[in-house]
């Protein structure tokens, strides 16, 4: 099977062609740097994303506080992670980049704030 991708690992945006066999990348072409091959393999074999969202606040200036994971999480865990975030309530002031939950969902990432909320 052939899959076409646009590499986002660097600003060049190379058009990649990945040959896939048994769910694994066997060959990547079109990349102008080694990052392209790494990106194609990761995107096809184990896609990950940084999750950004908001959590409800109680008694603070903003009704919702923006948060994100500090590293990418597996794409197949996004919906479960959103369900967990939906359960959260923030009732204390926080600074930008403050950890809300360490080792979020035991994925080895932290859930952090992206804005100061008083």
C-alpha cells in the first residue's frame, strides 16, 4: 500500500510517499532530510498529537482555563483524554505552564496550563 503525506517535521513541507506493508513503513521517498523518514514512520505506525483543551473553573476570573499536554499522546487516546479533562474543575489561581496533573492518564505526560488564570 502507498500513502502520501506532507511532512511537518521542518519548514520544507516535503511531499512524502510511504510504502506500507503489514502496518509498517518499508520505504519513504520524497524527503529532503532524515526527519521526513522519521515523521512518516511515526505518523503511520504510531500517530501522536499534543492535546489542547480547556477545563471549567470555579470562582476565578475566567470561566474556562486553557490546558495542553506537555508532550504528544497516542492519537487513539485523545477521546479518552478529553473525557477525563471534562471531569476536571479548577478552583485555584494558576500560572502559565503550571502542572495541573502529573503523568496524565499514566501516559508519561503532564497536563499543563497555557495561560495565567487569577
